[in-house]
C-alpha cells in the first residue's frame, strides 16, 4: 500500500472528531461532470457528459475557514471517435479531494488537491488492431478550485474545476 492510501483513513478519522466551537458536517455529494481533453496531445477531444457521487466530511474552522475531505466515484474521458490526438475513452475513477474552503455568509470558495485511482477504462471505439495500445495512468494527482452557495438548510450548489498535473496518457 502506498503512503497516501494508508494516510487516507487517518485523515477521515481526524476530520470526524469535532473540537470545541467547531462544526462537523457529514453528507452526500453528487452532480454532473463535463470532461474533455485539453492540450496539443488532445486536439480531437470532444466533450463527455458524466456524473460523480460520494460522501464528504467538512470540519468548520474559525475565521470562516473549513477543511473538506471527499470520497467520490466519477466518470471522465471524452467522446472522441476518431483515431489520433484524443483520449478516446470513458474513464471511471475513485477520487479523494482534500479542500480548504473560505465561507462568507452563504457563499464559499475552495481550493485543494485530489488523488485519483483509475477503476475502469473503456474505449469509445473498439480498436481494430491491438498494436501499441495506449494505456491510461492508473493514479493521478490533480488540483481543484471552485466556488458555491450553501443555504441555511444545508443544500449546496457549486462549480469546481479539476485539472491534472500530467498527461492522462503518458508519452512514449
């Protein structure tokens, strides 16, 4: 097991212990995912619609800050059906983002890091030949930035941008 996998349960346990004057929120999260490849190696990439869902733990800190850990199942990839510079696959991941949030009344901004494990990949078109088949990275680290609104009843709506630090398909 890698160090990150071993530390993940400790992080969730640490976030679940509220200190005096702090508030703990446990909840479910779900929504739509719009994914696409970007860059010179993904010129033919097209938009893929998918979804994500899972659990979250948020620990409110003094000064409007909060620390949020999530465990999400997510669908990504692209819809490209042409061979060439595209991802050309549906990708499913287990994501573990850790976000620092700043709350001002009902609005918030967030930023953090995300570690992802590839669960499954399936090509948009079945390849005719299996010569030099490209493989997707089994794990990745990415960044997350976003903003949102949380009403007093606890319902949240938001928008987040997730970007990876390296190419999805490693260069040969």
